[in-house]
C-alpha cells in the first residue's frame, strides 16, 4: 500500500505512477488541463492503477455527454479488473470504484453518499471529497456540499497539501446558502493558502455578484486573472462572471469583448461552455444589445445535441439557444426528448419531469395555462437542475420574463421576492418589470 500526499491509499508500488496520479488530483483541484495527461502517465507507469481508472470514469460522466457513457463503463470495468489484479486493492480504492459504479448505474447522489460513508473516518481525504462535491454541484445539492465541507474541516489543518482547496469548496458551499460574509472570508483565506485555488477565487466572485458589488468583483477577477487564465475551460466560466459584472454596469461593449476573447474563444460543445455563452447572450438580448451572428455556433451545437438529455441542465441551455434563433422545429424535438426522459428511471428523469418539461415549454413559448401556474413550483425546485444559484438565475429571469409577457403581475412579484433572497436587485430584473408594466 502507498499513501499519496492527498491521503489516498493505493495498491500501487510504483513511485512514478503515484507522482503522476498526484499531479492528476492537483489538476482536478486547480481546474488545470494537465489532469488527463497525468492520468495517462499514471497508467503508463502502472497499467493497474485503480485510482486512475476510477478518476477517468468520473471525468467521462461529469462531462454529461451521452457518447461518453460507454467510456465511463469501460473505465469502471478496467478499475474492477485492476482491483482483481491487486487482490482486491485497498479500502480507499474499493470505495472509489463502488462510488463510480453508483454514478454510472444508479445516481450521482448515491455515489456521493457512498464516498461519504466510505471515507467517514477521514472526510478531508481530498480526492473523494472533491469528487463528491462535483457530483453534488451537478445535482444541485447545496446542503450536501455544505455538510460535506463542514465535516472535512473537523479533520482539516492548514499544513495539509489540499488545505486551500478544501477551504475553497467550503466557501462556495457557504455562498450557495447565502452566507456571504463568511463565504468571502473563507474564500479569501483559501486563496491566500493556495494561490492555485480557482474554486476559492470563484466562490468570492459569486459573493460579489450576489451582493451587486460590481466594482469589487471586477477588481477581484482582474487581479486574479493570471491564476484563473491558466485553468482549463473553467477559465471561460470565470470570464463569464467578469462579463456579468460589466453587464450590470451597463458596459455592453466590454461584455461583447469578453465574450469573444474569454467566454467563447473557441467553439466547443462542452455543456459548461454552452451554459456560459447561452445565458450571457440571452442577457445581452434582454438588455437590448445586438449580438450579431454569435448565436449561430451555439445553435449548431444545440441541434447536434437535441436528443441528448444526459443532463437536463445542459438540455435546457441547448433549448434556449434553439429558441433564440427561432429554430422551433429542433426545439420541439428536444422538448420531446425531455418528455421521454421524464418517463424513464433515474435522477435526471425526475428532474426532467419536475422541472425540465414545464420549464422547457415556457422557454419555448409553448407553455400551457397549467405550466404557467407552476411558476412557484419551478422556482422552488430550480436547484434540482444543478449548477449554482448564479447559473440558474438565467432560468429564473426567463420565468420572470414569461410571467410579465403573460400579464401575471402577481407571479412576477413572487419570483422577484424569491430572487431577492439571494441576489441584489439588478438592471435586468428591473427592465423585465418595466416592460411588464407597459
């Protein structure tokens, strides 16, 4: 048995494999592009590295693309084979593979619970902690994220290799609960301990946005640009936050520049990149800004993904892109796919039924009277879509706009009140309300 510096016990005896795997875990923590190459290096040094196969499996699932599900299954099979080759492996490895099995075949939520149970004796072991946080983020389980990070802090010390990264996760969980003062304090401490902690940087940027502190938020992100610009596509998301702050200041030309240079510098079809781009262009359109042909590449991605309901959060952004360019034929196909998903098994089927179907109809302008009467239900259940409060605010704003267009002043007022519980009043909501009154 060999324990790495992040407190994960592995059955490998190869030092090069251990060092490469540590590099992959660091890449995961810091949102760096070297995670994949480091995993390959670990497997080159030790073809039976259980943790590397398991992490590869989780990485394929978290990308939420239907064509990558078989890759995750192959990684799971390889991890099981590696366990067998190592006489069952270590306890840590067995728990990690069991959680991957849950994520691939049952649910992300169950996988996170398996990690909690399996590492209850060392909740600050970073790899299972971070994976569980990522799974809960995708399922909108802010409560679980905070409970997990709070447990980790009972075993935390600032001289741990992952000390700053764990604090960054705790800061984000606090922010998602509206504990902004504590989140900012913890997030700043996380970054001071670990300058590579982009998630801690991210947590503090959320705090500034939710408070409406645009100047402070812009300064925070610009001063830390050197750190987050080294990230993988997470850098696009950090730039999205920067663009939202400039949008609130009314600097539309700067927002378009950030979109072209930092939010959408390449035309990827990663659902997280799509979410950034779609929600930002939608906000610009609602602000009266002409965005030129920028919707076109997003719509092409959405057309290709119109039957992919692996993650309803992703499907809803694809639907919004199709509606934005008036491709209602493809939008209806995607809606049918979401309705079909709602009749199936699993967590995402429930999300599709409770949120995706009625929200999708409203976004498409096809909402029935029954759908429109579900505004309170939708706002209340929106966290089930996954992502952050800031990301889901796009859908809350879209519901507010729909209520205003339908003359539902009471519904619009209720949405506004719920939203104000988390986010300061802003230009976009005010403009939606003004249009509703006219």
